[in-house]
C-alpha cells in the first residue's frame, strides 16, 4: 500500500509519515445497532495511533496529516488498515469505513475502477458488505470526478454513507449528488432529544428529506436510555453511540444490555412537546386590497376624486416611489373636505397635511407575535385606518382592522390546539398524535379523562382569575404525580385534561392527584365556603342552590393492543368514562363499572389468590 502513496508519505520525515511507514496505525470497531430489532447491524472502523501517545486520537492524526500535506495518503492507508484488520476478524455484518470525497476519487483512480471490487475482496471482505462513509473534512473539489468514483463504488457492490449530517460542513447538494444509502445524523441533534423539542422538529425534517431520497438514517451519539427510546419510536432505523457499545478492538455480537432492554421494552416514549410557533407569512392568506396610491405632491382635490371613484376604499396610501409614507382615512378626509371653504383653501395643496404620517405598516412575512403587538399597542387608529401591507419594504396594498383581529384570533385558536396558552401543556393535536403512536406500536396504556366537578359555579362566584388558578392547579398536580418518561399530560381545554399512562401504578397516581387536589383546592375558597363545605351559586338554569367544593373526577379506559385503530375512538371512550366518573361518588372510575374502591378490592382479592396458590 505504501508504494502507491505519494513521495511525501513514503519519504517524509514528519512523525505521522514515519508512523505510517512503521505500521503504527490500528483500528477499533464501534457497533451500529438496528433500533427496531435490537441487534448489531454493522461496525464502524475508527483509526487510532499508538496507545498512551499524543498520536492516539484521530483528531491529532488528522491535524498532523494536514500539516505534513499527506491527508489523502493518510486516509487511504486508514481504509487499507480497516479492510485488512476486518478481514482478519472474519466478523459478520457490514463495515463502515471513513473517507473524504477527494480521497475516494484519488483512491478509485489509484486502484482502477474495474479492479475496485477485486481489491476489496483481496482482504477477505465482501464488497456488498462495505459502506464507504464520506466525511466532509474537506470540501468536494471536483463533483464530476466524484460522480464517476461513486459509479465505480456502486458497480462493485459497495454502498455509500454521508457522515455527520447537520454539523455545519454537510450539504444538501452533496446528499442530492451522492444519493447515499445511509446518512448519519450529527450527534448535536441527537443528544438529549427526549427533552429538546427543537431538535425533535429538526430530526423530523431530516426524516422527510431521507424519505424523498430513499435514504436510511443513522443516529449518532446515543448516550441515554430516554434518547434511545425516543429515536426508536420516531422510526429512526439505525443508531450508534456509547449506550449501544463503545469502540473496541474486537467486533461485538450484541449491543450493551441497557440498550437492549430499551429496544425490547414495548412502552412508547413521551416525546418533547413544541407548541406551534409564531406562523410567518400569515398575511399571505389574507385579502390584501389592491388600492390606488397617492404621491406626496398629490392634491386634496385629486384624493377626493379617487375616493369618489372608488367608493369601496376605506383608506388611501401615500407612496413616495415604492415606499409608503402616510395613510389617508376616507371618513376623516371626506369630513374635512366637506367643510366650508376647504376646497378653496386646501384643495390644491398636498394631501400630506390631512394624512396620518405614522401609519401602521405590516410586512407580508410578519409573524403572529408582531400582529399581537399591533393589537395591544396604545395607538388603536388601525381599527379605522387599517394598515399598509409591504413586501420587502415596497408598497403592496391595504388591509383592514377587522381582518387583522380575525387573523390573530384564528391563529391563536389554532395554536391552542398545539399548546394550551393557560397551562402550556400539549393541546388536542399532540394528545391525538401521542395516542396514535401508542396504538400504532401496539402498546398497552390507560387513557384518563380528568374534569372538575362544580367548576362553573366556582368560576362564576370567584371570577375567571381564581378559576384560572384552579385549572393551573390541576395541571401542576397532574404533571407532578405522572412519570414524565412514561406518562403524558395534555390539556384539552377549559377544565378538561387527558392523562395517558404507561406506568403500571396508574391507579395510585390518579388517586394521589385526586387527593392532592381535594386538599389544595380548598385554599382557593374563602373561609365561609370552607366552613360550609361549598358555595351558594346559580346553576345552569339560573336557579340559586348550594354547590359542594370543587373536586376532581377521572374516568379511565384500559387500552389493550389491537382494541382500537384510531386515537379518536380512544378519546370518545375516555369521554364516556369521564361522564361515569362525574356521576360516581368516588374520584376515579375505570370504564366498565369499576370504581376506585372496587379496583382496590379486586387487586386485594387477586393478591390473596396468588398467596393461596403459592
């Protein structure tokens, strides 16, 4: 192999060149796991220098290779070393070997495209089990030559992968050009993904690209059980990381036992929730009035003529070139124009004197938060004047105040379906998605619908502010008594909550929530109500009567694998269970006739039977 390398590698006096000639490099092998099967799918060969020396790590070796100007030589020798040592191991499964795009082009040219497969097989390695993993330590310098090299790789039966996608050096263009069989997702997006909703969103976007290109994804840097569970449930097919197995001199037959336990566990991960973010470009869905404009020098008489000609215009923009500078409100202007002697005194003068020279200007691609800022500002002239719409600062048209209010309201309603604005808990859409994932994975779970008894009288009596406190109390207690790794807490709206349990002790958790609420909710009543055990208030028919202090009712439905196919079916049955719970005297009811007390008796009976049987 050394004979094929450059003179700088064969005769160089640098420490790396000498190390290469002395055969001082060796490989360790890290497993890649099939996250669906829980088995070892492949190994990646990682180059190392002599142990206990500054040249042991790959980063130090690469830095020296650059300094000694033998980077391509070094990479090709690493491939040679990996194939040689893997052939000696005679291990089953695929082998991933790192190589830059330019080194790949150079290596194919050295060996010869027709001989590439034979060269791989000479090491005792099957070409169809070899994956050349393109790294981007250097940019691709010649794309046409890379395409030819890729053809040679595919022709011999080997496959291609892209390394560290998303690390800042990777590109979608290279993905499109190479059309790799595998893409490794950089560990930045994987680390703590079970708690990072933004990374989860990014991973889902990468999954969409992979689906479009027909590429299999490999998640790098898996270090925790929670991250592994999340990746498995996101249907990422392959993974790599210390939790699965660290690099070692010999290949592994199985992944580490903690990782195997996670992959064999049927429980589904509770994925981090990301509320719907401020939606950009909201004005693109609204009607923008294509209205004529006036110039700063346009006379008041000319503006009046425009309003007479276009009776539908609520306002008129004054534009200097393409830049809006003022807005003329139709009603205010025509009131002035109709006054005595206005035409004689002001008719031929500039319209700017009777225009709002600080109008509301809204960019077409603004987001919802900017629109909310307009609605809540002290200057409320936009309700009558409307606002000017611009595209990249250039005048586009006019909008009305009622359009703005409607757009913000509709967007806020849509956002509430993703995250409840009062409790910040997941709303209807994430609740349904989580239940559907559980159904699709054939996972047993318990769906609980929680609702407050006598909440409306409390809310009417004490006001919405204290009512909101009570709803937030339910959210806090439900979150505190659920296992964040196994159980999902969602806020349907108002005083309705969904608790989706994978915890086996779900009944005790529900009972703890009900009991804690019964204690803490009393602090929201005044002393007189606490002494009386309730309040006097009007019922739904306006009839005054006594209502006991507010309590929490939870209706539960046990969902076994294959029982339902759609989340809507589960939600409907949970609503029935909630109704049963509100009718019962106890706080927790399992749909099918079991109450909290009867469930406890049933558990005790079964325990006694187990003891007698033993």
